[in-house]
C-alpha cells in the first residue's frame, strides 16, 4: 500500500502527453498551448491615444503658446500630416497619435473657444495619456510560452495579435463505468435494497467543471461475466477509463479480476489514505485506468486528487498539481482528532483566513461535500491537529 505522495508520484511518472491538434482560437478555451507564440506585430502597432481628448505638442503648453484645433481623428482613422507648433487635434481612444504630437489631455480638462484650445490640467506631463508602440509587446517577442493555459484573457491576447489558430494538446477521451447491482437511476422507483446511483453524475459534473465532456456513463451489475465484457469493450476507446465501485475485496467486487484478465498493468492498488483507500491505477496499451471506490465522497476525493492530476499532465499543464495548482496553507479553525497511519482528505470550507473541517466526513456522505469548497490534506504522520495550526488546503475546481 502506497503513501499519498508515492501514489501521486506514480501517476506523474506514468502519464504521457496526448497528441497535438491545431484548432481555431474560437474553440481554444481550456486547452494548453503546445508551442511558443511570438508576436507577429508590435502591440499597440502605433502610438495610441489612451483616452478621448486632444493631441498637442507639450512645449506649446509649457511655453504658453496659443493652440488651435485643426482636425479630428477617430479610432480607425489617422491624421495624414505632421502636427506643427501651435496646433492640436481632437482625438479619441484607440486612435493613432499624430506625428509631432507628444501629449494628450483628456477632454474633461480643457475648454475651447473659436477653435482655440485652453488646457486646464496644470499637472500634465510630456507623453501623458499615450500608449507607446510596442508597450504591450514588441514584434517577434515571446507572447505566450508553451504550456500556457488558454484562458479568456490569453485567447483575447492571441486574437489581438491577429492569430487565428493555435497548436494545442488535445483533451482526453474519458469513459465511465459504474458498478453495483443495488444502483438505480434517479427517476426510477426503488425496490427493496436499492439506492439511487449518484457517482456517475458527480464524475461527469466534475469533468465538466474542468472543461472535459463525456458521452455519459455505463452501468453494470455485480456480475463477473458482465463486468469483464463491459470493461473489455470500453478500454480501447478512451484515454482514461474511470470505474466506480467493485474494486474492494468483497465476494461481489469483480473489477480487479476483470482488469487482471485483460492483463492490465497494475501501477498501484490501495493508498494509505482516508477516504479512498482501495484506489487502483493501471495501464492497458495507451489507456490509463482509475478504479475508484464506490462510496460517493471517496469517488470525488480520488477524482480531485488523482484523476484531475492525470488529466492536467495529459494536457500539458506546466504546473499539474492535484487540484489545479490551488494548494495553500491556512490555519485550521478548530481542533481535529487524528491518529498516525493514514493521510486524511477532509471536506472543508474556507471562512475568512481559516479553514473549517465540516461535519459528516464519512466516505458515504455527500451532503457535507456539497457545502465544501476545498479539501484539507492531513499527512500520514500528523495527529491531533490544534486550532490555528497551518494545514494544506486544496481548493476545488470551479469554486476558486
């Protein structure tokens, strides 16, 4: 049985980068760049007005010369000549600064009478309110390095350079199988001994929160032959196969047997953690298999701590931490009793500058997880943590 740290190391060392595809920036949100992007132009491409106002020569103002308004320049237009001493041009945000001008005064700080400009801003400096050519980025300068996550801002930046498509690491295809004869789909009538199946809904929602779509989930009863068949039919058509339930050592747990029959390479089975001790990670050809426990809170915990790590590694993130790099230290709000021997992942809630361990930490309880915005990580060797003691906090995706 591995420690949490060794298990995560095993995931990191075994996961490989997925293939590369070229996509339009219209569809690039949530992907990771597979190339360095160098700017094909300077941004701004010319000296640019930062506001609506008047462009003029600063020395004219400094020397108290009369200044005459001779033209107007809107965004998308330009003044063809060169501004001369004693001249000003009405200008608008984003418009090119006329040649010769070296200052812009905002329209609220001037008056004009019979075409003459009177500047009221006595504190104005030379080059005020001018965005210099290349002040955001120079031509051929590195704009975004390989491994950059394509956020809304990154995509806007790329579009501003006139680039229409990028090379990215593709997103993984993920198949989901939920096991258990006792499970019934929500909306159906429960009969004796049945419960409603929730794990596939949690997993699919968690995947959606990180931009991964799936084709739904398959269900299989606790039957060895059917378990063998459904896994064999699913394992070749995905990058990650997620299984829920059937991975313990009970008489009706058939997942590990099915994986052995298919000659799946076991990378690790069982982790010294709570919840989610019977976690399985293996590989079959180019497919990685995570067999998650059946208890709902254990499923989500293992997803956030291990599956999410694998997805980020596959997609080329440069900081593929377990929960998106969002790991911080915070003081614990209250005492927590713990013995050495297992690492704990507690459902937590950030409150001000502390983090609260929620009630209902049992692995079958989702009600507390529904209120959680983080997981509190207590290492294997820790015990009896006191209020105010710093603990490692993993913020949950979509809630940051």
